[in-house]
C-alpha cells in the first residue's frame, strides 16, 4: 500500500459521530459527495487527481489490533463500540470522475454510497488525498499548457510538506503531463521517470569545474547534463564547448546544461550563443530555481532558449493557490435528499451527474449539473468504480490517467489555457436539481 492506511489517521470527530450512530442504530444508506465550492482566484479549471489512492484506502481501511487496544486504553469510548470497530470495513459504492478529468466549481468528482457510519468515517482521509493531488495536478497542468513543447520535471520533494506530499506531488504532476520527477521513489512506486544531475556541492567538492565535469561525464556517460552556474556561468559554458571534443573521442555526448541562479532568461540567451558557436546546437538548456507558469510565460515572451524546466517549491506547494475550498458533504440519507443551507456554504442535494458538451471543434463549451437519473445532452462524467468495497476493474496504470489528462487539456477553451484573466466556464444547474433543492428546503 503506497499511502498510510491506519484507521487512526483521521479526525477525532469521526469516531465521536460513529459512536453516536452506533448507539442510535443509524446504519441506513448515506450518500456523500466531494466537490470544490469555488475555484481559487488564479485557477480557471481544476484537474481531478488522487482517486487511485482513495480506492486503495477504501479497500484496506480497518482498525488493527494495536489500534483497537489503544482506543480502549484511552477510556474515551464505550467498550462495546470499540469491540464493534474491530470488524469495521468499507463495503460501499464509489462513483467518480476519471483521474485527469477537468472539472469546475460545485461539480462532484467523487460520490460515496454506503451505510452511514462507513460513508462518514472515511471523510477525512478522502479529503486529504483528493485535495492535495488535485491542487498539485491543477498547478502542473497550467505549466504544461504554457510550455507544451518543453520538458517539465518535478524537483519539489525537498520543499514538500512531508514525505507523502513529495511522493504524491510527483505522481500528480506526471498525471498532468510532466515528463518525470527527481523523486526516485516515484519511479519505483508509480513508474514516474526519474531525472537527476548533480548539486553544486559536487562541483565544489572537486578542485575545479573541469575536473568535476569530467568526473561526472565518465561516471554517467549516457546522461551528461552539466550544472554550469556554480562560479561563472558563461565561463562554464565555454568550458563545456572546450570539453566536447575530448568527451566525443570517449564516445560521450553532452546532452544538456543546467542553469539554477541569476538572470536565467539573459543567461540562457548568452549560453545558447556560446554553445551554438561551439558547434553544440543540440545541447539543451535546463532551467531551475523558483520556476512556475508565470516565469515560463515571461521566458516564452522573451524568446529565452530554455528547453526544459525543473520545478520545485512552486509546484509541490502550489504556492499561488495552495488550497481549495473543498468539501465532502451528506447529500442523501435513508432515501431522502439532504442539503446544507449555511450562508456561503449551501449545497445541492441528492446524487448528481455532470454532463459536458463540446463544440464542432471538440472543445468544451459548457457543463450541466443535474440529479442522477436526469438525462441531459452531452457526455456524462461520473461513473461507478467500486461496488461492495472492491474495485470494479483492475487498477488502471497511471499512464491511462496521463493520456486522459492530455486529452482533457487539449479540449479546453483557449481562454482557460493561459495564466491571465479569463471568462468563467459555464456550468448550468438543471431545473431538476433546482426543483429537488426547493423540495428539500420545504421538507426541512
């Protein structure tokens, strides 16, 4: 199992509610949905990610003997309730949008249908998994759209908020279209291609750059990318040109150089000139250090000859929009629709479906949010993926979600592809759903 599945990785109130449900015999079927109330100011769309980890969690969640013993030792819960928890499992259904799907505000990307205690208890971990990966995938997708021709690599592990976050950021960015990650474990677990060169310490540990470059090239002859900004970037670029014939005689080809500091746009232009004059027009330039979609857009406008980007902090923390106003809310219980009416946090009741419509060119032109079972024109986006606590099909490879994400991004309206202001994408609430909300309000 990739992610932690301890049942105690949750909020205390999940168990306080469960004990009350258990005492009152409230085990009827409940329906919860995960959605985002509103898009962040700097996001025109979101990219769904994390479903695979949610399904892993739901298939495995249980209270292990040592966890049961610890709960009993706290004296906080009814002993008979703790005994009941020993047999707790998720036995419900899951309907969801496919990973890599573009979605918008108030559109559910996940629906849980199960006995109330089961559907309620899994809330915290589901939000935890879907929220983080969706945040990172949505950030990564913006970079992919700005520079679809460039090689984009996740460099974010060291600045991620914890080990699991770093690993899942590598997964989410690859899903969104990145070429790979510097995080080696992401290759072992998810098949995300690993990329890496050297740190400045490697250069500094040698007597000079020439010695450092030759040492690295001889050690890694099939993947030579030199870090050239430790001392004097332009001098190092000239050294690369000088070393190229010597390395060629050894059968070693220089694939690229990396810039990690200074005025990277200006340095990329001067380094490109030096390499081209030296006959190294095929050597690529990789830029890192505080990269994001805004820098990429400016570099593109300045015609900076940057072929690849290593993106760290701004990706793994989604620095400009680090969280979503998301929720996992009860929409139906015991066959009756439920609705929250709090100011600013009202929800649409019932089980829902999203239909997407496309124009003659195949681009997205508008969604319809409606009640499940109310057919509308367009493509339905939510499908069943789990029954009785088990996946309906084999675990899909990450490459499938990656292809789906690429298809989704290709069908975005042009206005939503950039980093500047854009007209909101139209999402219509069907009359059937509006009628259900009005009826629910009258009943409550």
